[in-house]
DNA sequence: TTAGGTGCAAATTCTTTGCACCCTG
DNA sequence: CAGGGTGCAAAGAATTTGCACCTAA
C-alpha cells in the first residue's frame, strides 16, 4: 500500500536503534526488517501482512518472530496497536499524535492529523477514571474503494 | 460491574423488539437475555462475560448463541463493537454518541460524553478517504484501580 | 406447521510457547 | 563466548460452522 518517505523511515530506524541499545535488546536482521516494513507502510498492517513484506528480503523469518518483535517494539513505545473491527490486531509505527479513519467494510486504516481535535480539553469526567496515556479519534466509515464496489 | 437504570434498559429492549419484528428475526429467550445482559451493563463485556451473566437466568445457553446473537444485534444497528487492546472484541449497547476511556492494563472501558469533542468539525482530509458513519474519541490510560495495585 | 434458531462438538483462525540451535554484542 | 533471539512445530485461545433437534410465529 502507500509508502512513507525514506527520510522519515530512516529517522524512525534511528530511533529504534537508539532505543534498542538503551534497552539492551539485540538488533537482529529480523527485528530491523520487521520494523522497517512497518515504519514504511502508510496503512496499518497486521502481523501476517508484515511477514509477507519482510519475507521478500529475509525469506526465512517466521510469523512468531514477527509477533515477538511487534510486542517488543510496542513495549519500547516505538509502535502502537490499534483495535480491529472483528479481525486481528493491527500495528502502527507512527507515534506522533494523530487520528484514524477506519473502513468498516475492508478494514483499511488511514492516519490524519487534526489540530482541532488535539485542542479539545480532556473532559473532567475522565479524571475520575484514572490517568491518561494517550488519546485519539477514531472515525468509522466506508472508504471510496468499498463504496465503488457496492452501489 | 456497574449497571444501567431499569428505565433505560426497558427502553433499549423495546427498541430491540421493534427492530426484530421489522427485520423478521425471532425473539427467542436467548436473544432477549443476551441483549438484556448487554443493555444493562455499564462496562463493555466480551462474549464470554455475557455468557456467564446470561447463564444465571438461562443455564443452557451456549457461547456460540451469544456470538450469533451479538453479530445479529450488530447488523441491526442495536449495538456496536469496540476494538481490543490485545484481547477479544467487546460489545456496547449504547448507540448514543459517546466516547471511551480504556485502561491499557486491565481492559476496563468506561463511557463518557463530551460536547466539545462532538462539536469539532470533520477534518477535510477525511473527506478524501470515504464516507463517515461514526466517530468517537478513545482515551487510553491506567485506571485508578490498576494504578493502586502497581505503585 | 415450519423456517429460523439453538446446542453440541468439531473445525478454523489467530497468536503464543517450548526447545534446540544460532548470532549479536 | 554467553545469553538473548530465532525457527519450527505444537499448544492455546477465541470464534465460527455443520448438523440434528427445538420453538416462536
């Protein structure tokens, strides 16, 4: 699917290398390639999709390594997960504040930014629940491609 | 967990009965009890949790009936799903516009309302993706109960 | 009566784990 | 060289499906 600019990918890879060193985890080929694959995709692939992309460069990687790598990256705060609509977990290497458009028909996810949404103050009701780590808007709809297929 | 007022539960049940008749689906005990269980819970249970609640009244219901009923209710627009943080799908009988606070440690989900969020106009970028069916804010954090357990 | 619904159990799908070998640091 | 990391295969968990019986309309 869509791709991220090379400069941004390199920047993210650099961040990963730094964080890995600091956390004392090894920089294996597999981890680098899994992260590169995720960091350069514009949509939000699941583990299986990432596996296929990585296998083009490392034919022997296995699905379990992809999962282990993803959760490791997630623990390091380098990626985040996003919830499925009835399918599997998806991953996101964009840790800057942003929001999601999700197609309920095909599962496509696209990022967008919105200063307006970011500017809304946290409702006081939420304080009563607990601390806040992150917040984002999820917009559900039918993407143009799916709409075209089912008139 | 928390409970919804009886009057609201009855209102939701009435809506279900009307929608079921209109859609031509049968009002079985199982369906009524699954919907009642979901409609009266304040948090957002998964299928297994609902099963346990319903079994108090209908000891023979099975998990697959709970799933079938939930997807049927979802198709009818009477409930919606919400994405997991690494666990299973959860269901929500509150179809009024509202937002979610999610504890990343225990999975607790609480609803809240926010006129401020509702008032933000849809970013123009989103128009390019496709149509919009719904939108909500998801706030992630650590709930007070989990925070108390891990100082 | 009768088509749709249910319960059971088996099948699928997705994800995690145990273990022996491998490779980064 | 040592300990974490990997691949494989098998285990687990969550959800779906086939089928014969049941029940709401």
